C-alpha cells in the first residue's frame, strides 16, 4: 500500500531531522523544529515514489499553554492521493520561520495571511505585509490571547483617522 | 521608441467586473498592464476566529456564507470533516443526496461563472441565460429547504430529505442540461469575438499552476488531470463514472470550456446517482451534543472554485480549538500577479473573469 | 434683407473665429488653447461656407476639425503632467517678436492676395456645375502633378512618423 | 401630384409657405426655423422610442419581459426615464475642468443634430438639400470625437481619460473605412446629394450593388458611434462608464440622447444610401423611411445584445487590416464595374 511507503519515508525523515512522527487518522504527521522547515519541505517534496510536491495549505495553530506556535504545512500531490502534514514548532514570543516562497511561489498569500492573523514572521518573504486586515491593525486575532475589542471600541476603530 | 508614463489605476473595490469587493492596483503603460497587485480583505469576517467560539453544528451556517454561489459545497465539506473526525458513518441515501446536491450546486455555480465571464467580456445576454437556467436549480433548493442562496442543507450525520416534487424537477433539469450547454456553446463558445478575446490570453503554464497551489477548474485548464473526486475520492465518489475534463493551453478559453464540460460531467454524476439511490433514512444516529475526540483532521473536497479544505484541531470540547478554511479563491488569486503583466487592460478583466473568484470565500 | 442677414452671420462667425484665435494665445491653460484652436478651425469652416466654398468648408471640418485639432488636443492632453493644467501655458517673453512675425506674415499674405489680378478669382470652368465637380476636374487634369506630388509627400511623412514612433532599432 | 397621406408633410409645408404669399424670403426664414424645430422634435421622439425599444429588444433577447409597469405594456416608461434623468441632481465633482466638462455633452449632441439637416426623411423632405450631402455628414460627424475626448480629459478621472484615449484611436480609425464604404455609392451616382442618391435607387437598392460597402459601413458606423461590440470607450466591465463616468443628471442625459441620436443617424444614413431611402411601394415615403430606420436600429441592437466586446488592439487590427482593405477593394471593384457597365451600355452615366 502506498500509504505505508509514505509512512516509512516520513518516519525516516523524522529521524533525520530529529522530529517526532505520528500517524493521525491515516495521515503521516511530522513535527519538527522551526529551523528545519525548509529541509523537511524539500525532502517531502522529493520523496521517491510518493512525492508530496503540492503545497496544499499553510496555516498555524497557537498553543499558549506550551508557549508554541505550530506552523502547519499540508503537502499533497497532483499524482496520487498521498498527503502529509508537517508541523514546524516555533517560539510563541518570537515566531520566526523560513519562508516557503522560494519552493512554492504560491506560499506567498498563505504566509502573508499567517503573518497577518497569527503573527508568524517568515524570513525571506518578498512582501510580508498584512493581507486581510488593514495595515495599522494591532495584534494577531487568531492567537488565543487576542481579546476581541468591544463593540464601542470597534466603532471607534471604524472611524477613519485624519491623514489616512 | 517613445517613452511613456505609466498610470496607476484602481480597479475596485467597487467595480463592475471584480464580482464583489476585490481591489486591484494596476499599473498601465497605455493599454498594457505592467504590474498588478491584488488587495483582498474587504470582506474579512474572521470566520476562523468565529469558529473557535461556536459549537460544531453552529458553524454549519457560517460555511454557507463562505461562498455564496456554492454554499452546499462548503457545507458538505465541513460536515464531512467533522464526521470524519468523529468517525460517523452516514446512511447510503444521505451520501447519494449529498452527491446530487453537491453536483447541482457545482452546475449552478459554473453557470454563473460562464455567464459572468461572458458579461465581463461585454456579452450581457448569456449572463441572463445562465441566470434563467440557474433559477431552476435554486427552485429545487427552495423546494427542499426554503433557502436559495445560503441553503444549509447538510447536517452532521446526514442531510435533509428533499420533497416528492424535487425528483421530477431534477429529472427534467438533468435532461435539459445538455441542451443548455449546447445553447451556451452556440452563443459564447463558438463566438468569434469571444474566442479572439480568450484564446491564448492569460496562459497559465502547468508548472506555474502547480507552484502556485492552484486548484479546481483553473488547474485542470492548465492541463493537470487532477480532481479530488477522482484521484483521492471522498464520500462515495469512487462509485461514479465520470471524466475529468482538462484544457491544453491554460488560457482563458480553456478555463471557460473546462467549466462547461464539468457541468456536463456533473450532469452525468447526477444521473447515475438518481439511478442508484437507495431508499432509507437520511440521518445517522449522532449524539445531540457533538463532541469529537481530541485530534486533528484535514479534509478536502473538490469545491467549485478549487479545493475546499478544512483543517480542524479538536481539544475534545464542543467547540473546535482551531478551524482552518482553505478556499480556492484566495490562493487562485495569486495567479494574477504572475500571469497578467504584459497583457492588455481588457485582458486583465478577461483573466479575472476566467478565474471565477468569489470574495467571501477569499476573505473569509 | 438677405444681405443684412448674411452680413450678420458673417460678423458672428468672424468674431467667433478671431476671438477664439485670440484665446488660443492668451489662455493660461494649454488644453483650453488647444480646444479653442479647434473652435477656430470650425469658425474658419463656417467662413468658407459663407464664401460659397462649401467643399473647402467640409474639407476644413474633416481635416482640421476632425483630425488636426484632435491630434493637437490629444497630444497636449496626454503629454501634460497632471496637476498643473491650470497654469500650463508658458508666458512667452517674446511677445514683441511674435507680434512682429505675425504682422509680417499677415502683410505678406495680404500683399500676395492684393497683387494677384484679379484678386477675387472665380473659376468659370464649371464642367459639372458644382464646386466639388470643378475641384475634382481641376485636380485630375490641370493640377494632377502637384496632386500626386502632395500624395507622395504625405506618404513619406507617414512612413517617417511610423519610424519615429516605433523606433529604428525595433523595426530591424 | 402629391397625394394626401403620402405627402402630408409637404402639404403642410406648402400651406405654411402660402401664408407668406409673395414674401419668399420671410417664408424661407420661417420654414428654416420650422425645419430645425421639426428635426429636434423628430430626433427626441425617435430617441425616446429607441431607448424603450432597446430595453424591449434586449429583454426579448434575454428571455425577460422588460419594463412592463408604467403605461400600456410598459411603454409609459419612456416618460418615466426622461423624468428620472431630468430630476437627477446635476453633480459636478471637484477638480473637473469646469467649462470643457460642462460644454462637452452639449457639443456632442449639437454636432449630431447638425447632421440631420441633410437626411431625406421622405419624398421632397430634405431639410437642406446640400450638393455635398454625404460629404457634409462625414465632415460634421468627424468633429464628434472632440467632445468625447474633452469630456474624458476634463473629468479628471483615470477611467474617463482612458475612455477618451480609446475614443480617439477608435473613432479616427473607423472613420476611414466609413468614408470609403460610402464612396462606392457616390461613384455610381456621381453625386454627394442625398436626395439624388435616393432617386437613383428607384429600381434597385444599393445594398444589392454594394454589398461589401454596406457591410463595411454598418460595422464601421457601429464602431464610430461606440455601440457594442465596439463599445470599448465605455466598456463598463473595464472602465466603469468610460468618458462619461463623472456625468450625472441632465448632462448624462445629453450624452445618452446623443448616443441614441447617433444610432438614429447611422441607421438613417444606411437607409438613405443603401436601402433606398424613402422609396417603396404603397406606403408613404416617410413611413418607408421610418420602417427602414427601425429595421437598421433593430439590427444594430441585435448585434449589441449578442456579441461580446472586442479588445482594443483587436479592434484596431480589424479596422486597419480587414475593413480598410475591404473598403478599398470595394472602391476598385466599383470602378471596374462602372467601366464594364459603360462598355456594355455606352452612353449611360458620365
């Protein structure tokens, strides 16, 4: 079965990159340190037999109790049904990770969104700006400790400041 | 060579051909676009954040609002994700009904895509034809649940059973579908001007499409034979016999034609589903309080505008710890930056039209 | 009564032409100058009509009003840097020189007109009975060589314009 | 002999002239004024009908009903549209170039109205029967580029400016095939006079003798007045509304009026030059003219509601590389045809 090949490949990769490996509902999950992301992505892209060369999704999950943010990459393929999930763990106080734009130009918007909503900084991203929220928005709303402003506060925000 | 100044022109957020509040900042050298920057986020509602404070079933109506032209696609994607996370098996009949409704929604949405594509190129009439045809699908939705645009049909564990009069209407629609597509081929696809405007315009190469994570009809128009329904089947899609239409050149014309052919294939799927659908209940037994186990799930369905994927992180409570929505539009938009420069301003409109984005899905 | 009316009409159009010609040089906004120039051309066409030169009037409208004026307006509008249209017409310090040149030109033209005998030359060829017919007759018989020479000249000018616009290197 | 019914307008004209007795000069002046007013009245009425017709035709093409609330079968909408346009606020944005902006719509309409002076609306119903008829039409309509580009520039809006830029390129390019397409007919009739051209079509319409000319004329004329599929100037999916983006109220109404007046104009010229003008059996001449104009208007609306829009460079290519050679070939063919005709029937023609 193709899936077992993939599981084995990911397991080997996990050992090589001192990451953790698990299989969650049949999907191989590779959890690594943020610094090894590019290596992991490149390796997953070039898996022999079952390459996961299509960056399906890029997002991040906030774990304030562990003081970690996981940047989650879902890699799939356009040749077969394989899919792996790579979780890159970064420090919550200083979330910095290397960009994937050099591997997939399509990571551009997804990384910008991740930066916008989760505050993860992507090293080497050509144009890392907020994308969905406005430029002078404060905070990163998808973090668990983000306090949604009250209605009054939001009304105040909606009024354009002079000079905008 | 005479040197000319560029002008920077704002297209949107209110503009007839951006289909919503999408804004592009285009640099024009005469008629030629030298650079385009897309600005999204005007419709950002923080869906992913909202999901964290809603229970699982409460979030279903939000997925309607994700892509207002293909509400059922997002609905079904979401409920399937949660079911997969919980390990719920739904009855056969419900699976078939989901396929029928999903494909009907795909046809409805592609009709709009084809119509607006034409109207963006100046041909208003096909748009109205498309609307008239789509009306019949919306009527069927209305019969079933009362809603027309944001239908909210599926539930976790099943789907609403359509009423008696739904089936003859569906049969008639599926029988008329080839005629409708012929009509479209006659009025738009075969039109000389339409072909001149779209053939060879905005070519998206196979490599670029893959690198840009593009999915859906746009990817297929670039010649990649990839359809989740076929290649990584979910639900009961492996039971149906259908083609995955692909284009050859990846130009606007191919993107248009791929959509038309997908409608035909959807018609085929519906016909097979109508033939095979068993009798029985449409709801599985699911606990009143949906409480998935701790875990993570990434589930993708072949949405109308690209793959819709949900990544749900559950901490065992009634609310998702984190819910990530991946819509086709948001990622497909990136194509504009890479493809548009060098084309004429009118081509920019044609390319955007052929991309068929829906802004709520993009901004979430 | 008819003479008075035509005299009045002449006066109106003559004033319009002269006044808009004046505004061409005095307007502060160069686009307005260009537009007034177009108006001047139209006024001249109207004067031609009053002189029974209806073909000439139509040509004046077609060529000067429909093409030359538009090219000038278009060129001025597009080469203008945005924002300073209000004060874009350069205030020439050579007003005196300009006046002298204009006067000399006017005097020369006047001299030519009045020394030609008879100065109100009317064509009595009337091969066809209409001005158009006469002009075409003359053009294709007596003046066929100048006509063709002008055509060749225009062709050369057109080729030159294309080369200027496209650039020599590009065309190789 | 003028018959009652067919030449009712001539009878009225003669009656008015009769009121002045021997004073022909006063009669001429009064008749000129009457003619001018009549042109205007006919124009406005025609435009009102066309606007309504456009909505009805487009509704019919698009499987819709169209306006159906006001008046019988919705035809009261004509009045409603007009009142709405007049009742709107005349909104002038800041930073427009005031005078050019304000005058452009008036000049646009004025130029169009001027052309109507030479059209034969029926037998003996040419307001001013100029020797130069056709040439006059072309000369005057050449001017109509100027208000468009002025409006585009003066609006101080990039959409408008781009629309204006396109208008110059488009209208000037298509003017050339337009002129040449009419030249074939002029060669056959050897006159520019519109009334004479209509007389010459007593036996055979020129659409049969000049099919290429007719096709080129219709296409070029549609481009000249910016009707779809050549409506790049106001391509709403690209530029919002092109050169009249910044206009509202009655000024917009003037553009609107002028646009439909132009539609009337090209249909009327087509009817006059190619479709035999007022010639036709049984019915009075002016009615024949109206029918032919309506037919042309319907044809052009049909094109509008079925075709997508060209791209700007395709439009240029089509104009310069297809229409212009076609119209030139048509002239050569016509010349050869006339020569051959004269060889076979010597002594006919000049």
